[in-house]
């Protein structure tokens, strides 16, 4: 059922001048021996159904599933006038990646403003289905592990085509009408043709017996053929007989990569092994340069060498490896690089991410003192807050992989520092489930390394997130632990924050007088430790409570003080929240026009901050004011948007907003 306001907002997106998104990776330089699969995909595309057409390309690693999918979609992209979207679920983990980040990317590419994208995966999927209804578009979902990853990303329109690649059959998708398209290793003739193209036409004719030996070793896998072909093309003087000795029939994948690896310079070989060692779906070039203690520019030639040998892929300022290549690189690193050197490299990589995360957090949310030290190079790390947020979004999966690696090795200090630094990004992105999981790991790390105040900080962060999800019992448990630690350690900042959380619980339970006392105590504690923002937050919340109690003079005093403090601190988000409360005072004292102006100003400030919760609060207040002034058209519009945002956040206040009236 379409929500109020949805049709109007969707139309706004559609009329925005924006090129159709084509997110495909570059197609392979040659496609050989896949006529059957290409014809089957064409047939599925032409066959009309009442639901999205889903095709699963399935086969072993290195068989060329992704290359086939990219080739087909590239050559048929004109059949999808609304765009071709791409997401990869490749992961080093046994636990595959959540589709929520893919949904965020899809919605952004299709023109949905960031502030309109919900935090919860389910609501993102619902918005994606609603937004793509009637669209003719294609999706390539690469390296899928289980059917649930696909279901969360399915459009609800028969004009969509969803192409999936996976090493498993994903038979569960047959319930969704999926067609399975097996991708087998190439037949001998097609493998010969592909190797001839890759190595240089006519090269194989110089020694047919040796060529046959190479092909047997490659096993019909296009990835192996491409690696060997690239080796032969770049070494025209190398005989086929010599090449086949490096990849005798029946040997493991390691032997297939041997020739290419042996051709590398020592520095490129070291980089290749390092890429197999370090965790994450991609590797930033500046992180690699840090680990190798070399300027990032000096890596250009090495990465070019690896790319030419088909042992690395490069995408702007990050690099990655195909799974088969990565397995080989990791195995070589374990065999050839001494354990102390591997540990040193991993520790350096983890520390690099810690320093970047702390520097990013300082820009994203500079108002809170942190326990992790700010790196000396923080001022040079990011140009501005937007760049810091972009880095978090790009590397979020890698950061989680780094935390898991650090936790597995007992590097608890790095673990809790990364988890603490997640806070600022979370406040704006609100990806709850990854945040909850990471913070729980951080709490355990803080306990193990004897950092009770850090533990309290992380309990407090976890309690806040759980409150936003309506999981109040769990939130109370974490807040109580934070309070107990603050009391035991006699640490004023921890106590002040914990008291504020307890006040919020009292307010939610309807004990407003108790909440007033606790917020006053929080303000006193923050004053004692010279943290004016904490004081202002407590004053704002006391002012809101005085409004509920109709104690307007006290409300005005508290809110005015809070607004002045937030303006001086430069906290635009919290200043807008105070203005929202002050607007209620203006209306109550016969100034509804002034109240509406204040709320619209606050809304203009909040929207660019990508904070759906506070945006919904202002919209709801604006709708209530407009309804009382008989401005029902604007009231319905703002109420519908507030309800949508609250619903997407899973906030129970959504039920308090009627859809009409």
C-alpha cells in the first residue's frame, strides 16, 4: 500500500535531471565458448512474467561467471533504459555481507536523497521496491552466498532482470521463480581459442603438444587461462615447453599462478603476498604504502605490474584480488613470509585503520572527548567532514574485517579504539545492526585489557542505539552497567553521561519530576568537569520537560540557555532541536507564525545533516502546529513524511501520527 506522500516524493526523484546509472565493471577483453549461456540469458530476458526475472549463473571459482554476466549486460544494456545496478557480495568472512549497504548504494544511484534512505534493511528494501515499480532495469548481484541476500534486493516489477552469480546453486531462489544457468569449464576447443586470444594469435601453433599441456593444467577455467595467456603475451621469448613445466597437469592452482608470480619483481611479489594477507574486500593504496613504509606514488609501478599479470584489480585508490588469486597470494605469504614479518604487517595495517577512524570521528562528531588518542597526522588525513564520511562508507566492511582480525589476535586496544571511533559515523548513518555487533566486540576487548571507563563508554553507546530501536530493557541493562562503572571509578564524565541516560529512562516512564532531578544532576556534573555541551544538552531536556508540565517561564529560561550554548559551540544539529522546543513556546503565547518560521528554519538546518530521527521530530512538530492552524494540506504532507521516517527507524512514534485528519 502506498504511504501518504510517497507518490509525490517518487515523482520528484523521477523528474530530477540525472543520467541513468550503469554500474558495471569493465567487460572482459574476450568472451569465448559461452554461446549456450548467452542464448539462455537472452531467452529468459524475452520471456515475460508477472514477477522479476531472476537468473543464477552458478559454477566453481574461476569459471568465469562474473565475466559472462558483465559481458551479457554490457552488450544488452540498451534493453534496460532505467539503468544497470551492481553489487558484489565477495567477502573474506564466513559470515557474508549484509545487503543494506547495497540497497543504500542502489537508492543513491537512482536519485533518492540520502536523508530519505531509511536505516533499517527491511525499510530500505521496501523503498527500493516502491521506487523501482514499473522500471525497466537490471541488477547484477555478484558472488552471492545465500538466497536471502538476493531477496532483500529484488525489485517488485516484472520489467526488472536480476542476474546473480554464485558458487552454489542457490536452489532456495527457485521459490522466487529463479532460473539456474550452470556455467561449466570451457570445452577443449573453446579453451584453446581463449588461450590463443590471450597469448597472441598463432602462439600456440609453435608447439601444439606444449599448448595442450598448458590447457590441461588450466582445467578449462577462464581465470587460469587468462593468467597464463597474459604471461605468454608479455614474454614472447618464453617457449611453451618451458611454460608448461611451470603448470604441469594435475597440479594445484598454485602451479597455475607460478609462472606469473615468478615473473614479478621482488617488490611486486612482496606486494602481491601482502594483498593476500591483509583483511577486507579491498585494500587502500595509502594503507599498503604505510605498511610497506614507502610513498604511495612508489606503488604505481608495482600495481601496474600486478594488474598486467592479472594478479590485481585497481579501482581508483583501492586494489582488490579475485578470490582464486587471493587464495594463492595468501598461501604464498604463509609459506614465504616469516611469521614475525606477517604479524608486523598486520599490526601496522590495523593501526593505520585505527588512526584513520579516530581522525574521521574527530571531524564527523567533534563535540565529544574520546579515550583513543588523536593521531599526530589527523589534520592531514581528511580535507573535511564530507571526505571523512565518504571514507567510512567506502571502508565500512573493511573496518569490520580489521576489527575481527584484531580481536582474533588479541589486539584489544586497537579493537576498542576502532569501536569507540564508530560513534560519530553511526549518529549520521544509523546502520544499527553492524554498529551493535561491533560495539559488543569492543566491550569485550575493553574488559580484557582492563579499561573500565572505555567499557562504560561503549555500554553507553550501545544503550543509546538500543533505545532508538525500542529495545528498552536491553538499553537499561547497558546504561546501568555504565552508571555502576562511573560510580565505582569515581569518573565524573562517565557518571554525567550515565545520569543523563537514567533521566531519559525516567522521562520515558512518565516520572517527570525524577527526570528533572536527574537532568539537573547531569548538568551539575558536566559543569564540574567543564563540558558545556553536556550542560546544554541537560538544559534542553529540562526545558522540554518544563513545557510538558506547563511551567513556561522555567522552560523559556532553560531552552534559551541551551540554544545560546549550542550556537556558541557550533552544534547545528542540537541547536535546531532546541529551536523546535522554543517554537512550542511561541505558539502557546499566541505567535504561531513565529513558531512555524522557527520550525522551518530548524528543518532547513537538519536536512543536510542526514539525521532521520531529528528530521522526523521537527516534521511532526511542524505538522501538529499546522493542523492547529487549519493548514491541513501542509500538515498532511509533513505528518506523512514524519510517519515514514519514524516507521523506517522502527520508532513507535510512527503510530501516534494519523495518516489523515
